C-alpha cells in the first residue's frame, strides 16, 4: 500500500461514512414534501403534511411540555453540574470523594432503561411514604433529566477548570480577596463559556430523551419524543417526516450559527494577537 | 448569616450536588435491588414488602431470590442475554471498522478541513436520535427507498426483507453510535507523535507493518475508549431493536421495558435490571478507569 493508495482509501471511507450519516436524513426531508400518504413512494410535491402537523393540538402541547422540561432542566443541571465540577477539581481530597466521583460519572454510561426504571420506583416509593410526588408528569420528568444532564455539565466544567490557568485566581487571592469572592468575581466569569455549553448540551439531551421520560411520566404528560415514538411504532407517517424536517433544520441552523460565532471569535483573537506582536 | 455563609460556602457547593445524587441516583438503585428480591403479587404496589412487623417488635425480613432463579432457568432470558451481547459486540466491531479510517482521515487533514469534518461528525448527535432511527425505517421498509431503487434498476424482482430483521438493528446501532467511536479515536490520534511513523518508514518498514507495529498499539487507548462507549449503551438499547428489529430481535433493554410496562411484573423487571447492570459493570468500571487515567495525565 503506497501513500497514494492509502489516502485514496481514507478518502473513500470518509465519503462513505459521511454519506452513511447524511443520506438518510436528506431522504427524510425529501419525502416530507411528498403528496402521497405512503412515505417512500413519490406522488408529487406538496406541503400539506406541514399543514396537518400545525393543526394537531397534541403536537403543540408536546412541543410546549418538552421545551418547558428542557429549559428548567438545563438551568438546574448547569448550576448543579458547575458546583459538582468545582468541588471535584478545586477541593482536593474530601470525605466521600470516591463515591461522589462514581455517582457523577455513572449516569454518563448507565443504560437509560435502568435509570428510568429506578427513578420511577423511587418516585412511587416516595409517594407511598411522604405523599410526594402525588402525580407524575412535568416535575418527575424534569428531576430525572436533571439527574443525568448534570453529569454531562460536570464533565465540561471539569475539563475547562483543569485547562484553565490559575494565575488570575491566585493574583486575586494575593491581593486579599476571600475565597468566596475569588469564586464569584474571577472563577465563575471565566467558566461562563463552559457553563453556556453545558446548558445547551443539557437542553438538547432533555429534548432527545424518550426512554427515561416514558418511565417517569404519568397519564396526560406526553413529551415530543414520546409522541413521535407512539406514532412511528406502527409505521411510516408523512406528518412525522414534516416534523423531523423542522427539527433537523432548526438544529442545523443553530449549530451552524454557533460554529460561525466561535470561528469569528477565534479569528478576532488571532488578529489581535498578530497586531500586538507587530507593535 | 453572611459570615456563616462566607465560612461554609465550600460545604454548600459540595452538599447540593452530592445530596441530589444520593437521593436521585444512588437511592433508586437500592430500591430496584430491594424489589428484585420481592415476590410479585396482584396489589398496589405489585410486590411483597421486604420488612413486615409480625407481632409487636418482631421484624420479619422476607427476601426471595425466585426472580433471579426464574431468569436463570427460563431459556428465553438466557437467549436474550447472549443475543444482546452478540449484537452489541458485532456492532462495536463494525463501528470500529468504519470509525477508525474516518478518525485517521480527520486527524491527517488540513486545519480547515479538519474542523468541517469534525462538525459533520458531531452534527447528527445534536438532532433527534429517534428521528434518525425513523429515517432508516423509510430506507429499509419492504416498500422503502432501497427496495424501490433496486427494483427500478432491475437487480431484484421481489422486495428484500430488511426492516424487522437483525440486519436492520446492526445498521441502526452503527448509524447512531459511530460518532461515539470516532470522537475518542480522534482525541487519541490528535496527540500522537506522527514522526514515529516516518521513522518506521525510513527504517524500511512496509506500510502494513508500520500500521500493525506502530499505529495500532499507539491508538489502542482510543480504540478501547471508543469501543466501550459503543458497547455499553448498545447492550441496553431499547429504541433500535424495537423500531427496526420488530418482534424478531430480542434484546435485554426491550425485555426490561416490556416486563415492566406490559406484564407489570416489577420484581422480574427489577431482577432483569440488576442482571443487565452486572453484565455492564466491568466495562463501565474499565471506562471510568481509562477516563481517570487520562485526566491525571493531563
């Protein structure tokens, strides 16, 4: 295998891999504009399935519930995850550290069926003994989501804290700032980009979860993935293609805008660095 | 109050997430363990209590291992268990075969291309997992895109049965989890000393020899991390076998879900959960160990 052959092989595999990732999604979007009720049989161009989608009250309610859960979850997960990350990186040894490390990283790899089942059984047991939660829905789904989302936020915060130079914090301390002031005035502002990234990740994880929400939800509380799942279980549906198209486009635009902003910021920094070197 | 807070803020920072995890992560496991050792009864809740007060002050602890014995004796569960391991192992290998060259290509490409390729790999992760599985239902169905295309070209006359077969489950798992293979491999390859490859070539090693004696050993930590990140969630997968495998592909996550929701047998469902956890506890600990070592190295 010479070098040309090797790079041709790599090129082919990458193209194949990317096609494998993207062709199904492109076809999904394509068939959302299909007039025919049978999804993969083309019957002419039409946007009628978008109309069907917007008229559905159940879809609207599911979207509202999912966005509510995702927002509250992301906010709490950001706070708890940041606290956990701070404790793990900056507190050195403390009692129960091993247990804490285990508990914060286990949700990352725990099968969702187990997390979902165990949380549901907890809510039922709690209800039996203290009468709370009396019904399952928004609150129980949000608590379940916070529990696994905060682990992801903690990982982001941990990696940012370990990569962050401590000189600003040390300087503030040398100038007489109390540890708590250092945390609020120096560390947290420096962590802000990581916290924002954590918030966005927690928001997305929550919007994407089907299994845990299905376990801990009660009658009447249907999130968007639960609604989609109950419809596609029985086969292909053109209105779900329309819904998928909207979701994919919103996400793609969001990620592209975020990437563009980051790219510009980096360019700006590089430019400033160059200018400061020249003077 | 202000003074107290100034002194104790460290404990508060630690206490809040610690307490949350104790209540909502650790405690639930003990409840699952407890219920897995109970008997199923038709009542609410549908299982027997572990501790009963028989007479005044006499405590009666009832622990039954029947549920685990049942799992052990029933052929169905053994088959499902082995089938889950088989499907997730084969899927992990397929992810590696596809992901390794891709990660390699990304690392070796120029600065801008590298960023674009990485973003293309990560982007599907941000879109709905459920809808990506749904996309394959449209491709693999009897009247789906692939069958329609093959019939139109004239390669086949009858539609191939692909949806609701193990084949569809493999496709679904590889499709959803290949980014989890690529990213750890990329992170690992990014830090490698590539001059070693040139050195090997200069010393006359053939490309194949270089690959097996230099590249592969150096990227082993990435391979292990990526494989675990695919194997662990794939073993407990519910959505993919349910939507793409139909009734033909039984996996442990699906059995657990059905046992709980359709059969309402909580003790058996809990026993299945404990059994799944026992299967995954070694890979999970191995992954944590690797992660901890990596953080230390940094």
